[in-house]
C-alpha cells in the first residue's frame, strides 16, 4: 500500500509540474513542428502543427506547413482541403501555390494544376518558381515542347532561380537535335548558381559533352545553328570560331582553358561586353584577372572528364585551388535582369 501511495504522489508531482508549465504559443509550437519536420519526424510534426493551427487559425505560414505535412505524408485529400482556401487569400504567396500544385501533380490532377499555375502567374508574373513548376507539369503530361517555353520564360523573368536552367539543359540535351549552344550557356549559369549539388555534377558532364560535339564542326555558326539565331548567338559563335584551331586535337580541360581565355580576350576587345552585357562572360574576365580561371575550368570541366586526374590537379595546385575555393565560397553569383538573349 505504501508503494502505491508513493507512486501516486510521484505521478501527481509530475502532472503538477506539467500543468504548472506555461502554455506554448502558436509560434513556439510552429517552431517545434518545423524542428520535427527537419528531423523527418512527420507524425510528431503534424501533431504539433495542428495544435499551432488551433491557436492561430488564420496564420498563413502555419497553414502552409500543415498543407505541406499532409503532402509529405501522402494525405492528399487533407492537403487539398487545407491548401485550396489558402490560394484565395489576399496574402497568398508563391509557396502557397507551389505546395498545392505539388499535391495536384502527385495525384495526376493535371487539368486543375494547369488552372492553378495560370492563376498563380497572373498574380506573380515574374516568379521563376511557378514557371518551373508549370514546365514540370507539362513535361509530366508529355508536352515537352510547351514545357521548355515555360522554363525559358522563367529564366528570362527570374534570372537567378536555378531550376529553370537545369530543366532547360536537360531538355536540350535529350532532344533529337540537341541545342548545344544553350546547353553550354544555360549549363554554366546553372553550375555557378547551384555549385555543390548532385544536379551540379550531372550538368557538368552534359556541358562537357556539348563542347565535344560543338567543336566537331569546322564552322560553329554555319554548322551548329539554323537560320533562327539571335544576334547574341551570332557574335558568340563568331568569337568562338577564332579559336577553332586550339581544339584540333580534341576537347579536354586544358584545351577549354585556352579556348575560353581566347574567347574572353576577343569578346571584350571587340566591345561586345558593352553591347551584350552578360554576367557569365564578366565572371570569366574577373577570374582571369584574379588568377583563378584555371582552377575554375578544372572544377567544371576537369572534374567532369576525369575525377582521378582532377584530384591529382588539386594536389599539385593547392594554392590556386584554395584561392578559387575561397572566392567561390565568398561570392554570390547573381545574374542581372535583362541579360536574356535567346530571342
């Protein structure tokens, strides 16, 4: 009997402590739920986020996370039930539409998803996120030729959102007639925007293969492209033609270093830097001045061609490799709006 009483008193003490603790606010509960989400514990996250929503039922951020948690748990019916009213709100943001769109795509509700993205673009006409999502929807629905239109538009209006570049590069690379020029241009912009992911490694290899195919031709402008070529492309290809002889024995990291160094010198000497301001080419010139352009070429093309050879280069060029690493870590590669020349 004494043991039972002691146990009861112990439990009473514990419950008293719990009761005495102050009630958590909606914001505190929300943060706890997000911690569970980051840990991949979606069950506990959902339990806590529901309590947060009860305390603050109009909080958009809480309701977005609630919708997303239902999506992660594949409870698409509840995800739509929570998410649909949110897109009608005046404070609905891009992410609100994105989460609901992901839910529609998960259940192959493509017709409703198209309506959703069209509505989103009326509200956010310069959202690279929505253009990318719309393009991915069209690709899922086997409309790749329409999907690339969305991805290109996303690049035009939101130059620093990397996923549109990634999808465009993949599209051009898998086309029966690959657009090697824009694989190279969009691909390098992509790896500078998104420098250390699995997608980066994938795109590096695609760019390298594009360069190998480009320099098979003896005249890039006349053999690589058709009649519908922009003035920017014409100037770039003409400038690249000046260094065709460098690639006579094949394409590798050392040859590409020579090709691009010659390109930078010719491009800016001709005044094209002022005529066609382009962040990527300015990036080349800056790295040349800083003495780290060789390390950049090795990081991009050398690593894609042969990882063992690249590792050896790193060991034998530690100072230059470290200087490039510090530069890449410290800088933010940002593309100004208006530098879109695929027209």
